[in-house]
C-alpha cells in the first residue's frame, strides 16, 4: 500500500512560500496603516520616507521582508548551484 | 480515638510491609522479567522472557515495551491537546465581546493558566516523548530503551500530574470553592503566586513538579539509550537527526527541569512554611523570574528541537534528496542547546534590571537566531532542486517551515530591547510564540503522526481528510495568530478577561474586530482538529492495510530508515492468529533479518 502522489519541483514550492510570506507582510502593513498608531513614520531601510497610509506601510512591509528573505533565497540558489555543480563533477 | 489510631497504625504497617515486599521483587532494572513471573531481588529468573504480552487492559497497565509506552504517551498527549484546545476555545469565545462573552474573571484566569500548563507540560513534552519512545530504539537499532521500567514509571507519573494540575476544576464544585483552579498564569510569578491562598495552587505546583520528575527520568533514559544501546552499525557519524535532537533535548531537560523542581519547592515553602525565598525581605520577587526563566527559556528549545528533528528527518524523504548540510543541522542543534541557557533574561527586559545585563542578553538572544536560521536555510535548500511529493506529512513540514519563519522573525524583533519595551506583555508576544508552538511544533507533530501512521497502526490514513486537516490548520493558525500580532500593535495587553480602550490609543471597534478574527481562526483550527481525530480513529480501525514496509516509496531514493526496515521484517514475520508457523511467530520485536539482503 503506497500513496500515489505527483511530484512538484521544489523551486516552485519555495518561491510560493516566499510570495505568501511577503504578501502577509504586505497585509500586516496595510492593517497597521489603517490603524495608524501614533508616531507611525515608515522609512524604508531607515532612509526613504514613506507615507503612513495603508499602501505606504504595506509597501514598507513587503519591501523590507521581501529584501530580507531575498538574501536568504539568493544564498539558497547560490549554494544549490555550487553543490549541484560539485555533484555533477563528482557523483559521490 | 486510641483504637482508631491503632487501626491506622496497623494499616500503615501493612502498607509499609507491602511496599518492602514489592521492592524486594524489583531486581535488575534492565531486565524484562515480569513481576508476576516470580522475579525477585536475587535476579535468578532475570533471563525469563515473556513470549506474549498479557491481553486487554493489563497489557497497557504493565507494559515496559518502548512501543507500547510510546503509544500511551501519544494517547495521553492527544487527550491533553483536546483539553488544552477546549480551554483555548473558551478563551477565544470569551474575548469576542469587550466585556467578556461567557466567563467570569476568575474562571477566565483559571482556564488561561491551565491552557498554558496543559499545552506545554501535558501535551508538548509527552507527545515528543511518544515519538522518541516508539522510534529512537528502532532508529538506533536498540532492542528497547536502556531502562524499560524507568520508562514505564516516567509515563505513569504523568496521569497523576495531570489530575493534580486540573484538580481545582474537579474540587471546586465539591468543596464549595474552597479549592479552586490556580489563577497564576503558567509563569506563576511571585508575589501573586505566593499570595493566592487557594490550595489549588499547591496542587497545581505539585502536579507540575511531578511532570518535571517524569520528564527528567525520561531524559536520563534517552541519554543512556542513545549512548549505550546503539546497534553495531550505528555510530555517532551516522546517527539520525531525530536522535541527535532528542539527545540534545534530553540534556536540556537534565539541566532545566531539576531547577524548575527546586524553584517550585521554594515557592511551596514560601506559600506554606513562611519562608522568604521570594519575599521582598528575602530573595525578592524577581528571583522567581530569574529561576523560572532559567528553566523556561530552555523549555522553549526542549519543545522545539525534537520537532525540528522530525522535520529534518521527514522533509528530505518527500524531497527525493538527503538533508542538505546534515552536519551543520547537528551543529546548529548543539549550538541552540548551549545558547538556550544564556537568553533567559530577555523575558525580563521591562523589569528594571541592570541595563548592561540587558544588553548582553539581547546580544545572545539575537545570536541564537543564527543556528535557527541555519536550519531553516538547510530545509529550504533541501527542497530547492528537489522533487517534492506533497503528501500530508510533507505539507505539514512545509507549513512548519513557513510558520517558523514568521514565528522566528517576530521573535528576533522581540529580542531587541527597544522593541520589546513597547510590545512586552501585549498580544504580539502571544502571537509570536503561538506561531512557534502551534504553527511549528504542532505542525511537526502532525507530520510525524501522518508519516509513521502506517508503522503504529498497520494502516493508511485517509488522504483527503489529511489534506483538509492541513489546510484548515494552516489557515486557522495564520488567521488566529496573525490577528494577535495586530492586536499587539494596537496595544492589547495579554491575560485580561475583558478589555476597554482609550480611543487615543486604539479604537475599541478595531480591537474587537481583531479579537473576532482570531476567534474565527480558532474555530477553523477546531474543525481541522476534529477532522484529524476522526481520521486517526476511523483509519486506525478501517483504513486500508499496509502490505509492504515501504509505503512512501523511500527505497527508490535510498532513504529507507531503520524503522521501516524493522516494520518490513515485522510484516514478513507476522502470522495470523491461529497460524501454523509457531517458531516464526515468536520472532516479533527483534525479528529475523532478511537473509537475502
């Protein structure tokens, strides 16, 4: 007895997770922008001022989290390519 | 009166003689000799093996088989999960309305306290012990745990622990509220926990102490088992990742739980014997927080490391490739284990402690994010370039990774002193740690249950129900705990039975809306868990039978672990009741290795 399950490329799933988490950051930003707590002054990377509106804070959240996770995703892609190349040269 | 005393003394004497008689019959702890078989302290009959386990309930009450004890832990954990879950639902329904929908303040505080303690000590630790008991001996090629009887004792301490922790709920109606459930919150902060005269607090503390003793006994057993009972072909170099995490977790338990036990005894003495450990004129109330969190933060890793091990074990199986950077995952586990003892005061940033100390705890708290990120990196890299099979265990593993990222990132912010000072004691903290305890730990537990369901039931679960369970849990978790993060930003303090807001801080309508969203999410979670329990029970009784030892087609990728090989041998050597080959039927546990392999 075994379960028949189709195969999905790992890249696709990882990118989907990335998009979902960045989108969640956007939703949180939108919510915060709607609530407008006192002293809300989003500044992208501490440099670029954004308006404290729902879309401004959503953009802040998506860019901040997106860039942060992109670094990690970039590392994953880089390391996978490096190790993939090593595996091709040396199948052990 | 004198006659009564005499009778009582006589009864005590009989009891003592009985205990002594029992003790003389307990011989070599490592033997399987059943007491009913006449084993004594002389150990003469230590080599006698029971050919069959007793039938019915006696089997479960007397078992020292690691697999049976694993199942008992599992049953216990799921019952505790249900009780803790019902408490969570009551909390969520209460908070729909600002004035509280269904409970009085005392009832709310009782349920809040018991929810936390139940989920952490009666569900979290035991459900991990369930997997560890069942599978560690199989994974490392051992016949059983190093100390099977201590294993059984450790489990059987847990039911009385639960009864003591919940005692107030049972005793309040019959004692006219003389004994009520504890209302101290799970952190039991002094002076509140010293000043509550209610004896239910003492009962809860004793129950907690007992569960700590059980966890410590289990931890000693796991350490001894992994060190001394490994099969000849299992070295430190090829020890599986789940065993590594259980070994590290056991070491953490060994250092953390005895400290909790000591602190609890001190608290009990402050409450009942007028000592001043936590009184202002003595050690001070803050001493409790230091002692509690010196246990409490390693406890977080006691709960999260083995689930990380489960994900590290299961995720590669459905990715079609080995775990990326195995060594680094092990090193990260060990690093988290060591660092976990150096971060406790980040729970106390707002207590007015020395700012220089605060800064050092912030630095270590940020540093512990590094090994956690290394693990996340390795899981994602394992999936990248992999051929993913999105079966239910894999879905829960992916859910674990996603929720752990959210729980982890929100935690990194809390580790920063300025952010913590703003968000301390708000629902942001509640949202953060629930993303970890439910979104990550809970999901890994579900992944483990589905992955090994064929091993412990001999049947396959229903795939559609499994996926429904996953999606409802994923949506419910994110809706509930995301709303809590937002509530935290709005300044909603945690632990309150009712709430009202100054419009200058946040409009009450917004706060109520997010509470409502969290409650809707909790109901979605509840439906998912009902489906899970139904699937578990019905599939156990009626699911399609497993016919070979590789239901997940792991052999194709060369990833068939020892527990599946054991299971395959078990299937091959099993014969039906009343079968013919009696010699073969005796070969159950160790089984006969396949000669053609």
